[in-house]
C-alpha cells in the first residue's frame, strides 16, 4: 500500500515591518534619495538632468499680426511681451479683443510680400519699373 504524501510545511508568516520612527518617512518609488548612507542622491536619471539644468522660461512667438506692428512703441516690437509701459497697457485690451479674430495667414511677412507685389505691379503697369530699377542701381 502506498504511503500518503506528507503535507507541505506551512510557510512562515513574514515579520511585520517596523513602524517608522517619528519624524522620518520614505517613499520607495521616488527617483531620488538622500545623501550618503540614506540614499543614492539626486544625481541619477531625470533627477540628475534636472539638478544640473538651468531652467528658464521661453516665449514661442507666433507669426500673427500683432497690434504693436500697427502701432509700434519705442524700443519694442510687440506689446504682448515685456518690457511694459502705459501706452502698451492701453493697447493690450484692443489686441486681446481683435487679434484672435485675424486669420492665420495674416502675418507681417505676408502683408509685406503682398504690399511689395502690389507696388511692383502698379509701377510695371505705369511703365515706371524700368526707371525705378535704373535709379535703384545707380543709388547702389
């Protein structure tokens, strides 16, 4: 007669983790630690990159026509960005109200290009283009 298989021994229960001492806490999931024996510091991975990076704000300007292009103020190109003065503060509400309604293609570069094209067509039509080019070449 076969002998019955012995029942496996029950696994011992894990010991409970000790309670943290008052005033101390730690998180295992954070990408940085303490200094020396208390952790591996902030000099690994993204935390290292952030620790040795000089963070600063950057303005990404769009090509939209701004009110300051139409009404420039001394020493600046655009009233949407600092430095500030009372004239610019007075013009800003107009910009906020009307600038979003401008089409995306209405940029300063496009307006200058259309203006130059219109001037060339007008001068060519009036026969002044040759004379204007001759004077421009003489001037240079």
